[in-house]
C-alpha cells in the first residue's frame, strides 16, 4: 500500500518533537529528545531500536499510557491533538481508538480467554455484539478450543494471540505493538507476525517496536530510534 508522504489526509497518528525525561534520584535521564513519527492509514510501520533506546517509552506516549515532558511536542490522532481532548475523550482514545499489545501479554489471570478479550468492550459503551466479535477473533486466531481456559493454561503464543484479540475487539484505528514476539521462540513469534500480517492485509494499521531487524522487515516501512530521535531506517 502506498501513500504520498505529503498527503496529510491519510495520517492516523502523528507524534511531533516528543521529549521524555525520567528522573532517577537526583539525575535527569533524557530518553526521548525530540522524537517524531507519522503513521498513515493502512501502513505497517516498525520502529527499530536497541534495548533502552526508548521504544516502549515512545509507544506509551503515542498510546496515551504516559505523558511527554510538559509542553514539549504534540501527539495528533486523525488530525486532532490529544492535548485538546477532554478526560473522557482521552479514555475513549485509549480504550477504542488504539489497541495496545505488550511484550508480556498483561492478561488478567482470573479471567478466561474469552472474558479477557471482551473486557475492553465492556469498559466502552459499544453496541456491537461483543461476545460474537471476540469469539470470531479468537476463532480466526486458532483459539476456538481455548475460549474458556485461563491464561496460565495457555502457551506464550496463545497468550499473545489472546492479547492481540483483546487489542482488536473494539476495532481500533491503529494497533500499537510493543515487541509482540519478544518473549516467544522464533517459530511461535513467526506465527504471531503472520497473524499481524494477515490483519494488516485486511486493512489494519500497525505501529510495532522491536530491537530485531528481521522482525522489523515484516513491516512496510522501518524507522530507527537513535539517541532519542527517530531517523529513517
Ligand atoms: N519509569 C521509568 N523510570 C525511570 N527510567 C525509566 C522508566 N522507564 C524507562 N526508563 C529508562 O528509559 C530508558 C528507555 O526505556 P524503554 O523501556 O523505553 O526502552 P526500550 O527501547 O523499550 O528497551 P527494551 O528494548 O529493553 O524494551 C531506559 O534507560 C530505561 O531504564
Ligand atoms: Mg521496551
């Protein structure tokens, strides 16, 4: 899929000049020093960076799971800066507009696979038949026989498939994936990347971070996070 770089109408998510500094005791540790990234509708973008380069930090800012340093830069979703969102709109952004996949799944252990997947739709006020959508997603991810199981009864790959289904249950405009195969063996990880690839072929916009160039190469476009800024890969 190809979009002209100058065509702003197709931009789903844009971070501009993002800064993030962590305070460790008395010391300020700047992690992001003016990072910028643009993701167009229908694109799969990979952010490649070494461990500690700030990939998770950047993804958390873009997903509104954390905030950039005061008054430094902007994050714009479908043309509107998050900074202009009300608290309620921000909650809806986190819950519905973006889907987030974590390296370590973050499934709730006491809930079944199906319940974990339905959860984001219970938080929002969506009229769709959530149970049916969740079941369809899980079936298409090869988990039809696991719907009533708890996460502890699943393999790592099955847990991540469940986490991806959960991230997609509200039909987000973009999937933010933080090292989605980072905790899996190569073969299982390849299965997860195939699943993402199939969703992408179906139109899903994806922003994925990884430290592994071979994984990044599954994306349409690679950018690199170096010394706190994003450069073309
Ligand atoms: N809450 C925090 N408080 C202090 N320092 C933090 C915090 N979160 C991250 N850092 C530091 O910021 C830097 C970037 O961390 P981040 O987790 O974003 O890197 P990463 O690129 O995702 O690394 P990895 O590939 O290991 O997941 C690291 O030096 C880390 O120690
Ligand atoms: Mg990380």
